[in-house]
C-alpha cells in the first residue's frame, strides 16, 4: 500500500480498551484513515464489530477525528494520514 | 377577553430547598421494580445503571429502561395531582429512585393560549409552553436536574458539560444546588450574557477556540480522563430523560390529552425525540388516549443538518462544519440524535424546517409584543417552524398546536434587534419636567 511506511497513533476510548488489552494509544501503519482503521482491526479483531459495518465502512455510532478534525469534513475514510498523525475514535451519541 | 392559561399547581418551594416528596414509599414503585437498568437503543444489549453512555458491543447509545406495567399500576392522574409542582411529580417515569434531597424548582411551567400570535403564524389554536421561566431560564434545567441527581448518587467529583449556552447556566445552577463544582465548556464566541450567567453560579467556564462540535469532541476526551460527570456525555442517558417532562406537563395542562402538533427546536435532537417519547409513555401507562401527534422541528438555516436530511428524504446526517447563525443555542453541526429526529418528523407526518435568522428575530419581536413572552433565539426558530410547516401543509389551520419556547430572551438580548434600527421604542432622555414630557409626546403624533 502507498502509505505503508506511515505510522500514526490511534487513541482508543475506554469502551474499546478491553479489545486492545487496555492500551489507550496504539501505533498503526496506514496511508489513509480507512487503512489505519483496517490495520487497527487486524491487530485487535475484537474491535471489528464495534467499528466497522459489514461493508467495511465506519459504524454510524463512531466518529473519527484526524488531528482533531472530523474526517467527514475531510475526505472521510479516504483522508490521507501522515506520519505522526493522531486518529481519535469517539462515540457519536453525545452532547446537545 | 383574557387568554386562558393552563398551569399546574403553583410553586411554593424555595429554590434550592429540600424538594418535597411527591409520594410516600407505599405509593411509589421502587427503583428495583420500575427502573430495569439500561439498554442499547441500537442492539438492545442490557447494561447495569452506571455513569456510562456507550454500548460496549456496538457503540450505540445506552438508554434507561423501565417496566411500564409496574409504573401503570402505581402512577395515576390523581396521584400526580396530589403532588407538589415540578418535574418530580412524575417521579415514576424518571430515572431516579426518589426526589433528590436538594433540587431547584424545575418545571410546571405554564401552557399559554396565544390567540394574538396565532394568526401571525397562520393557525387557529396555538399554545405556547413557556419554558423561559425555569430557574436558569431555559428547559435545560429539566435534563440537568435529572443528571445532577444521578451524579450525586454516583458520587462523581464534579459536574461538567459541553454547552451552546443554555446548558451552561443549567449545569452551573444545578451544581450549585447539589454542592458540586461545575466546569462548563463553551465555544469562545458565545453570547456574553450566557457566559456571565454560568459564572454567576460559581462555575468555572472554559472557553474553547472552536465550534460547539469542537467543544463536544474535546469534552468526550476529557470525560474519559477525569471521571467528571459530564451532564450531556457520560450522564446523557439520564440527562436526556429530563426532557420527557415537557410532554407530561403539556398533557396534564391540556386535561390529560395530547395536541395535534408539537413544534420544538432541534439542536442535537435529544429534546425533540424525548418529548415524543414522553407522550408515548403516557399512552403506554394509560394516562392519555393514544392518538397521532405530528412533530415539527425547527433549525436555524445557518446550521440545519437535520432539516437538510429531512428535505433530502434521507436519515443520513451530513454534519455542518461551520455554523453561521445568530441562533447559537441550536448551532450544533453534528447532532447526536439527528437521525432519530428525522425519523420522528417523517414517521409522525411532521417536518423539520430551516428558518432564516431575519425571520427568527422578527418572531421574537412578535411573540414578545403580542403575548408578553420574550424567548431567546431558539424560540424564534420554533415559531418560524410553526409558520413554515403551516405553509407546507404539515400543520392545518384548525390544528391544536403546541410550540415549545425553551429559553429566555435575556440570554440573547441582541437577537431581537436584527433587521431593525437600533433604539426603536426608546425615547430620548427627558428633563424631569411635565412640560418636557408633553413636548415629547406631542412630537410623537
């Protein structure tokens, strides 16, 4: 993959940390948000049903933020991820 | 003729005094019986009551669950009528075990027949639910009271919230009443009156350089790290339930029945959808007859992701990155309950309307001068939604319509002057003499 050498950090919310063995920050390779999330799920298969739909899209109850910007305001799952970027996964059902 | 006013019993409690008990233990179904826990709205997974809001299986929203058979067996119209005013008179339908030891006098706001404003909006029968009169001057006192009560039960060290303004004051006031520190996170460019309001209750206000959605995202992360009770995040399953009391009060004020149409502002969509659930619950336990209600939502045109989805015929919400509206209280670009709000409007035969700021300001002026009620910007949006839904044909001329005015205009004092010359209605400074007054008065004609 084009961005295979790129490694970003994914911040894991408490609800998902049982699937990552309690890890809060996980380093994941990938050149796009989609590749990073795929890589995260490959490393921690317990996350797949929580994060992804059967079609491989992001679960509608999960929002992804790349360097504090909602990826839907960027290029969604196809957003380019640079070395050292931080991807935060958060529940969508909050606030208001 | 004076327009009728339907008001539940008059308040006698002193603010922040120990709340009156609505009913003795024998008359109240216990927690173990009527509150069955929490469950995911998406997948149904049951969870115990806790400071939690996310389903561990699917990431969906957790909600409090009840045994309505138990509630129906104990909660009657007569029981409610015998209780003091306020939201705790509906205790059995709320996610708390008992009325909290300390609570502000929230709820039991009047339902006002608004015959002078009705023709302006094109309807014959209009009621205004005047929720500008709550302790911190908005409906947010309702959900904040529930969340604060639960926060005390869970022994959280502090209350906090992400706010577009009204929740800031409500959280700060509720925290003061229960004796917890409050941390209020707001967009840095929020209206000054709302900031001062929260500060006045002793809260720590944290302005964030960003939109409400930036604030909300940050607060999600802070909630994970601090253990604070964020009223609209990790206490959200309890918080959201507070808005159901609007429906209970409307039904009680109308003599235990529902109106044809309910019109409410939509920000996150939580209040809009919980009002609908409130009516559904009353029908479920037999306190009102089950009949169709159309639910109409209002959003500011400058931040209308839910109205846009409604118009597009989809339930997929495309977030608004940079809201552009004077209606700061509704400026949520990424509404959590947006999908549910669209579904409610569509399934009920209602609509979600996008209202231009100029219309909002004009209707704030209209309702103030015609009915003596001064709402903040969301109220203007709500009234604009009544007129827009009437033009669309969703509301019929002879429908009985209830419009929720959810915040006080003193919070957004500049909004009413949008589109009019400054100082209209304000006389020049006069010398304290009768002749000066008479000269001024003569010049007016």
